[in-house]
C-alpha cells in the first residue's frame, strides 16, 4: 500500500491536478497520514479491507490534533482521509487493474459543516486588532466572498473601480467578476499604494510571487487564539459570512452561487 501510494498514486495525482496545486497538496497531506498508519503501513494493497479501515477510523478518532490545542481529530478530517483512500483504491482497481476488488468505504455520519458566522461586533473587534496583510485580506473575503487562495492571488491588472476579476480559483465556476463595495475599494487602494512596483496586491517574499494562503491562515489562527475567540472562527468564516449576509438581504440561491463561485446550487 505504501509503495503504491508513493510510487503510483501520488505521481498520478500530480499530473492530473498539475494546474491545481492546492488540490495536489490536499492529496499529499492526506496520503502522508494514511501511509504511516499501522493498519496500512505494511499491508498489501489487496489486503485493505473493512477491518483495517475500521481500525484506522477508530484510531484516528481517538487521536489528538497536532495543532490548535489538545482537541481530538475531527470527523471532517477523517472523512477527508477516507475519501482519498477511496480514490486511491479506485485508481488501483479501475485504472491500473492491480487489485480485483475494492472494499466499501463509508464516510462517518454526523460531520458538522462550518456554520460560524462573524457578528458585527466581532467583525469590528477583528479589524481593529488585525494588521496587514490579514486585515486587508479578511475585509475582501467578508465584502466579496473570496476564498483565501483567491485573495492572495489578486492581480492589479484585474481590478477596476467598479469590480474585480477573479482569475485564479479552485474550479471554472470560481472564475468570476465581482462588484466592489466602498470598503473593498478603499482596501484595494491601500494595497496598491503599499506595493506600487508589484503586479500583486499581496506580493510574496520571492520576487514575482504572491503571498501564500496558508501563511494568511496561520496569521488568523495566531490572532484568534491570542484574543481567545471561538475555535470555530476560521479565516474561511468571513467568506461564509458574506454568503449568509447575501441570503439575509434577499438574494436568490442562484445569485449566491454565482457570486461565491460555487459549481452546484446545492452548495
């Protein structure tokens, strides 16, 4: 199993998703957990069965997080790992044909989606405490519904007074034009003044690169923990707040889907 993941599956993922580096990182991160787990590490690929999978699930659900306190690994994390395991075994069965059958893998029920919404009071306190680049990025997420990776990859060439064009996203649906707010206009003007010689609104340390979304999330986590705000308050909460406020203002589901860059109306 370990050899298959490292020598066959991950190279396949890197080629298939070469235009989506965040997707590749997702698979790499989840696979790193799968291949070191005692249930799978030394197992033959054909020996992965419901018993081993159940052992994996039970062990993971009782494990402690490596970061953000002493909480347990969440259902969402384990379900992500099970999904990657399912994709890997399907690749082995239907593409490479190196196994004859695959076990049924069911995701764990009871997973809670992210439902934390930023209140007006928390929003005010956050923007008073946050500094560049976190403050500017969070404002754009809250006002425009951008994902963290979309924020940091904003190019000056895609900004106009009335709108912004999201040229880099996780899917084709994410490529969209968004109307600006007064606050987003002011924020983007500040960013342009900060970095007059860079094509990026959030330039990175290396010349020609932009800031990393993961670094932005780390800044948020550090600020949140220092202020003792709820653990459910993730950077992504600003994007969900945007969508919730749209709905509360009377926007139709289809309009929300388009503005948030979702592929399916169900989302």
